[in-house]
């Protein structure tokens, strides 16, 4: 049986590989302008960024369980995936990459959702996204 440390090392290795694949795809210069090439390129980018986001959410869920984060904190922690994605675009600002860059905001929401789902699997979506009860002076 694998220990938690070896799982985290495996997740970090996979996270590095998916980050490197994302960087490599972004740094490619398009040679052909055929429609099938563009569709294949976008599918590869979606897969690489999707793997990066899911692995980051999985890593955050380990931290959420250990530190006993609330579902709201788990949702907000997904924004930290932008720290992984922003360096990919730091030196590659070309006009054809702008849609991918703007798409990264949705990845932050998805990473928070994955973290919340893995850290609190017993909660339904309605329970997790419900507002907090108001503070009272006299609890029941």
C-alpha cells in the first residue's frame, strides 16, 4: 500500500510534467493554418491545462483535509492555480494565445471545485454553496 508521501511525490511529478507540456504547447509556433491542425492543437492545450488543473486541485485537497478547511475556503483556493498558469504566458504573449489566457479564469473555478469535491465528498453542492447562518447572541 502506498503511503501519503509517495502519493504526493507522484502528484508533484505529474504536475510538473503537465506544466511542462502546457509550456511546450504554448511555446510552439504554428506552422500550418489548416483547420484540423488548429482543432488538434486546442484539444492538446485543453488536455494539458485540464490535467494541470485537476492535479493542482488534488494537491489542494490534501492540504484542505490536513488543515480542516471549510468548503468556502476550498472553493477560494482554486485561484492559486493562476500562480502556475501565469508564468506560462509571461514571455509568450502572442495574439493567438489570448483566448487560452482568458480561459484560465475558468480553470481557477474548476480547481476550487475539484478541491472541494475531494476534501468534502459528503456535502452536496447545495450544502457546500449555502450561505453561513447569521451570528446570534443566544445560540439555540
